[in-house]
C-alpha cells in the first residue's frame, strides 16, 4: 500500500468529515533529525504501527512500539520520538477533533455512540491512563477500511467512515481496560472505581459507566459488586455520597445546597430526603447535634 | 417473636446477623468499606463511611428480612476488629481517618519500646505485644510525628467507640477491645498508668472502660425511627472479633484451641490465667473477668493463597476467583503430603506470631526439575498451614491442647482442615455457623438476657458439624517438612533485612 496524507481543509476526501483533522499513512525511509519532537496534542491523536520499531515518549513515559501497537494521546498530552526524530518504518496517523466535551455528549454529532457510551469511553481512557496498547489486532484493518472508503467514496461512505472511527475508539477503550487490568483482582479494580467515584462525586454516574471500567456488562457487573460489597452499584455510591456529606455537615462553613451538589445529589431537597431516610435526621438537625458539644 | 442482632465492624466489612432466641440464624448480610493506603505503611478507614455503611446495611436488613417476619429486636450486640485508633476533637468530630490494625507507621517506635525494659514490663501488664498494630504505639507515633493532631485530640477512640457514641451517646470501650490497645492492665482491668505516661496522655483522653455486658444507653430517637426499632432494644457494647470468634467456636475449656484463617489468621485458647511468654510472642485479651483469650496472630492467611490464584490461576471468566480457587484446591489435593519436597514460607506481608518479623518475605525452597505447577499450589497451602502450626506449637509451650476447632473461610476448606488435623495430630472440628464471631456475639447477648446461666453454658451449646481425624503417617511426613520450614523461618533474617532495604527503594 502506498503512503498518503489527507489534511483537513486541503484534501477533498475529508470535506464531509470536519472532525478528522488529518489521516495519513507514512512510510519513513530516512531519518531526519527533529522530525518528531515531543509536543502537546491539541486533539485526539491515534498512531498505529504497521511496520518497524519505534522508540517514543508518550504521555510522559518511554515506550518501544512494534507492528500492531497503537499509541494514542488525549488533548493536552505529549507524544514524540525519544530522540526527537521519527524512525524508519510505516505508521498510520489519525487526528480527531473530539471537540469540547459536554455533559451529554463527549464526541461530536458525527458519532453514533450514545451519550452514555461515549462518556464511558472517555472515563475508561482517563482512569486507565494508558497511552500505548499492545498488539491491537483490528487496529490496522480498521484504518485500511477507513482509507478505502475515503479514496473510493460509494453510497453510504460517510456513515461507514464514522462507524469505523467509532469502532476504533471502542476497541481502544476496551483494550485499555483489559491491559490496565488483567480482570483477576476484583477488589483492586473496585478500589480504582472507588477512587474515580470520589474524585468526581458530583458527576451523575451511571451503572454503564462504572461497569465499563471493569470491561463488564451491567448485569454481570452489578452482580459482582453486590457479591463483593453487599450493595448495588448505585447504593454503594449513595453510601459514599452520604459519608462525604456528613464530613461537610460537620464543618461550619459549607451550606446545604453546596454540600448536596458537591456530593452528587440533584438538589438540596433530594439530599435532605435521602439523608433523613437513612439517618433519621434532617441535615440541619444533624449539623446542630454535632456542632453542639454533644458528649453528654 | 423476639430476635437478637449481632453487628461486627470487621476489617473490610460490617457483618450483620440475626438469631432467634433458640440460636437459629434468621438471616445475614454485609456491607464493605474501603481501606486507604495513602503511604506504603499506612492503612486507614473513613469512620463516617463505616458508620453510614453500618446504618445502611442494618436498615436494609431490618426492612427486608426482619420486620416483614414480625420479629421484635430485643438486643443488638457489637463486635469489632482490634487495635483501631480514631482521634476526635472536643466536638466529637473525627480528625482524619481511623488507623487500622494493619498500619505499620509506628515501626520505629515499636522497635524502640519492645527492646526496652519498660516494653517487657508493659507487655506483661497489658498482654498486648509491642507492635505497630497496638494503639499504644500509634499514639506514641502521633505524639512524636503529628504533634498538632496529638494535642488537639480530645479522645483517642476505637472505631467501635465512635460508632456506639453516634448511635447512643458517651464514649465507651469494652474490656476486650481495651485489652488490645496496649493501654489496659489486664489483671486490674483499668488503664495502665505506665503505658499512659509513656505515650504522654492521661486516662481522661481515653473512652470509659466497661464490661462486655454493658449497655451504653438507649438508641437515639432518630435512629429508632429510621430503623423501625423500639426504644426497649438493648444496645450491648460486646467484645472484639478475636474473643467472640473463640467463644463462638465453642472453645471455652482447657485443652481446646481454635484456628481461624480468613485473609489473616490466629490460633487462640481460653484460660483462667495470663500467658507470660518470655519472647513476647503471644497476646492475652480479656473476654470477661478471669477469662483470657491467649494466642498468636498471623498476617499471612487466605490472602496469600488468593494472591497466588490471582497471579497464576486460570481465569475462565473475568474476576471469577472463586472458580479459580476451587480448581487450584482440586489440583493441590492430588499432590502427596509435602509437595514432593517443596517448602513455602508465606511471609509476603511480613509476619507477626511467632517470628514477629515485619521484613520477612515469601520463599519457595527446594524447587527441583520435577516440580510442576500443582506442587507449587500445594506448597502454598501447606506453607500457610505450617505457619498456623508454628503458632500452635508456641502456644503449646504454655497450654495443653488436645483438640481443635477451625473456622474462617480458608481454614474451613476440607483440604486445609485435614492438613491441620495431620500436622497437630489432633481431631479437628468445624463449627456449624461459619461466622463464629456472630455466633459468639449471639451467645454473649443471650447470656446477658438470661437464656444461658453463664458463658460456660453458652459455649457448650455451640454445635460442631464435621470432624477430621489425623492420619499418623501423614503426621510423620509433615513433621519432617515442618522441621525444614521452622528452621528456614528464622535462618534467613539477614537476607530478609537486606532485601527489605532493596524493596523499600523501589517506587
């Protein structure tokens, strides 16, 4: 296969795909100094090795990449050659503008992933914090297909290309979970989830998002969480929310609405009802009880 | 119908069980909470999360299992894991997380005290080995390394004291848990002044000492309402997990011992007097007046086998460790006694009794070219059991043991129970209620209600189901392997130290 380079704004092939900034297959036959100096990405970059051996710094770590491996960086992360140049070999490059992530949609309107799925994928990539995936079987194949559709547009090619990009993202997310976690140690992976929940407690977590971190479906995930913790995933989350809320209630300086929103309740009303149901106290009564010297 | 509820605030989870007044289990449930390791030696838990988890679990349990069957809860009896330490300020608000038994930050302080004449004296008067697990050592660490928190602390509590204060009022600590703090004189049943002086606190800053049958007061109105309980429900302070597991295992007479192996493990006996081990290897905890639970704890129980399974077992389905472990146990059962000469030291987490060496590490010894995977599997199981045996042998220097009860998820595996029977050359029984802590708490509450005249009578009602008899020829083989194990367990000390330094350098 010959090398090619499609650039947004220059190549007609990308006209219908404003989110694809660049798509290229590079066959590098000579080493040019400073041809690949580590730099910060401004969109999602996906590199797939077709041929050769590459030593890169990806997101702050050194890697050696071989054919089939995928390196990807999120906006703001760095990628480049360890010695500042691109080694001899063949690589695919795909730059995607994932736009501004919003609460209901992490990817642009081109994607057919549901808002929940794309949010889950984003969470998986962030939590796993893995930038290099080893031997991604389908990676090169999908990139070939994208190329074929782009250079030979037939009816439905816009949909097909976008589907392939979605597929690539799904495969990257799944593999990053498997690679980050050999799926043997449930308690350890659960601890990772626990940390993710606490880091982002105000987020309205769905069971799908949580299950994605384990690479499990929701049914199997819920069953395993129940077995491990005694709670359903959402009840476990409420548990953390109330525990954190209690700590805030015991400080003078935070008002109820802020406590409610910071700990992930929809409103202070929702917080108050849930809190009272469990503890028998309204948040106000609880704060009063604990701030008076209640050691009698 | 009336019922008794037991609540165990354990290391990883709160476990709730309900018993009718005949001692039948009505239902059981649990809820886990996480342990945080902010630094390598730290092991902490969030007291608010423990409290809320307990409340949540209890509420669901009552609503789903107890109220629909029209049971009236007459008594709630508590137990908790030992050695936890929680600092609260003068408003009763926790200052940071609770520090668990597994926390090692006080290594230096422990070493220093243990090797001093005062250390030996304090071990004798308090019964608690001088070790980072001990709240005495933790408070000393705090006084030296976190002066501000130390000074602001109004009370140094255990998790259970905090939970009971939240539910009722007032800070109390039962004799059993107190006897695991290193601050408690186990013969006089009061705080030990020399220990207080050493840590630099006065008794005012510790909770009020109470017997295990004490009730800290009524459940607060708000909780009566949210839980749907009557104001007549009696809250019993109860005891520690170790003491109650011993009682619940029916080990109450001379000549008996109980081996518990969950993640970690212990061998325990009950006696009318305290064991004074010259090498400070054994603990003595108080259950009630003149009943002492003595024994030794290990860090390396079922958790070590689980580690092995996670690394080397075949996982057919993601996270399906139960299945993986079952298969490994099958493989191990096919291998003959002694794993064809392969010996394993299970000290992956350092070790407490009997070697008390935090820097000890795991070792496979004697690998030859014929060894296959299944020999390693069996060697790991045997190694964990050799460790239980070596604690048992230490205990036998002070107590006569003729029969054994085992409990805990790992020791109750038939292969493990058989190995224990063969090693000790003693009959081994397994209790009918797999949760002997809950069983013990029930017996305590039932005795308090007058259902049993005494703890002795209560302990005799414990039903033991399966019994394993020792096999003499296995015993002889095991003795020869154990002799190698025992020598190895202390012979590698210099190398353990050297390697510990290297491992500490790793990020």
